[in-house]
C-alpha cells in the first residue's frame, strides 16, 4: 500500500464513523460522493427564474476571481443557408460596447479593477471570460450584464467587424492544416452543421457585411438567459455571487427560440479529401464518425482511454513509427467532445509521401491488435490513473477550474458532468475498448484527408 493512501483512508474512516453516529444515510452518501469527485471543491448552483444558471466554486485564491459566461450557442446552431459564421462574429461584436460602456470606457473600467477579458467560440459554445480582483466582483457583474442585455452597434461598426472576421478567415485558410480541416468537414458531413467550421463557409463570410438585420435577429434569438451559465471561481462566497447575479441579470428577459439541428445520415463508404501542397510535410488525417459526449454511457470514456493508450509516447505505435523507424514526425488523436455525434481524428505528420499508406496500415494494425490481444491490465490501469492525475494537476487556479467547468457546461448544461465523466473512466475495461473499436473504427465511417505534393490522396 502506498503511503499517500493513508490520508484518504483516514478521511473515509472519519466519514463512515460520523455517519454511523448520526444515523443519516443521506449524509453518508453525500460525503462519499464528494470524496469520489475528481474536482475536490463544491460546485454550488442556483437557477434564476429567467433560466440563467449561476455556478460558484469557492477556491483558495486570495483576492482573485474568475468570471465566466458560457453561452450554449456556437456554429452548430447556424442552420440557415447562407448564414454561417455568426456565432464567431458575436464573439468579436460583444466587445464593441454599449451606450453606457462604449469600448474605450469598458476597457478603462477593466483596467481600473485589475481585470482582463477575452472570449472564444467553437462548434457548441461561445465563452466570455475575465479574471481579476475578487473585491471588484460587482463591477464585473455590472459590466457583463450591461453588454449581454444592451449590446448596440451601428451598421458601420457591423461592417467593420465583418471585415475583420473575413480577414481572420483568410489568414486561417492560408494554414494548410486549417484548410484541410475546412474541406474535410465539408466532406465528412452531409447535413449536420458540423459540416462547416466555426468560422463558417467562405461565401457566407464574404456576404456577412450585407447581413446587418440578420445579425440583430441572431443576437435576439440566442443571447438569452436560458442559453447562459455564469461561472465564478475563486475568493468568493456563493451567496454573494447569487445575489449579484439576481441583481444584475435577474431582469434579463428569456426567449423561446430552439435550434432544430439537422440529423446527420449514416455514412456508408470511405470518403477522401486531398490538398496538394509543395514543400510541406506530408500529412495523414483519419476521421471516424464518433458518438456525442455523454456522462452516462461508456463509449466516450472508452475512446478517451483508447486514444491515450494508442498515442502516448510509450505506445507501440509511437515507438515504432516515430522513434525506431522515424517515418513520422508526430502522431496524435482522439475524439472531439461535442453535443452531437462528431469525429475521432488521427493526425500524423509523415516524412515521406510514399509512407502515407504504410502509416495508415500501421494504425489499423494497432487497432486490430486490441481485438486479438486485449490490452495489458497494467497499461489500462496506468492510463486511467494518468488521465485523472493530469486533470488533478491542471486545476491549480480559478481560471483553470472555471475553464474546465465551462467545457462540461456547454456539453450538457450541468457542471457536475465533470465529476460524472471522470467517475466513468474508472470503469473502462478492456472489453469496452474492443467494443468501441468494432463499433466505430470501420471503413464505412471513415473520411481520409491528406496533404502532399502529389495530385491524389495516395491512401486507400
């Protein structure tokens, strides 16, 4: 028994003894649940009458607090033809200011309270965040409530920001990896809105300056309390956070719009995408249709564990391709956590174009190896332990904790998903790995994307 096991055993003993003395089984279960949670801090939640959820995690960070607003709206919600890119556009537009706090004044107030603010957008969410002086938490609430309810911009401001978005799109597309991802998604998906990147389709971005009226509609639809969760982590008390949320966001009027996301039909054959690029390292990208995130089913945890085993620098695949044969610069992969079924992607930067097929075959061989020879029990146990250890070591600041909770909030709407998914990792078995390999890694579910100097994919 390891020495560091004793404090936990002692704590568990105290919990059991205290429960026996009190005779309260509910107290025992709550204590045991907290004991088993990957996040060792309470997640305190309160939903306001308008649908806004307020999450508080007190954390020992004297004088510092992270303030996040998670909007469960992203490029996934862009279902109207010709209207992609607006979730990302509003990430930009939300910093344009309001009548009360124009952009310059907003930034000046941030500076005066020792805070910094930013935002980012993805398929399923847009996240706004700031970190600063916990004693100035009320000013943070005031600033954010004002712009989430009172954002106002002129046609001129709109066109200027739309131009900036187009510039960002063009810059990203000049990166071969970004360009390949763009055309791969468009090929891998037929109907679902994961078909386009967060930036949107290029033709829609070009036309965006003409969509001022639609932008107002988009904001009215999605920037509503029922789509939002406030997360505050740090040197704060839940009662204070909840009172401030009620004071500043309680009057935010709810909406009634729900996105009707197209269902992706079943893929029935391998698809291919190729980008011809001279003087660029050949690249192999394998993309298998994979499940939506779930904190109740075993498929996603099994795929996460499988990815860790397959692509760690100690794996047989990595040692063979990267270290011994030196045919590959790097190899990695994993599932995309998302609200709807998405992709498990494998990427390999290959030294010679002629080895693209070989690398693909070696990946398939590695997968098939798990079907004929189940994973070593120690490797499986070490991998699951490492996943939890890496996470535990990463949550060392209010911002890190808030960002982690935001991830699970946009996936399920509930920050407790974090604890539930890590509890499932403990239950992953070798049989689970075999099952997901058989279920998801088939040629019918695969889209192959490559970069090379050649004219064709060069991989079958």
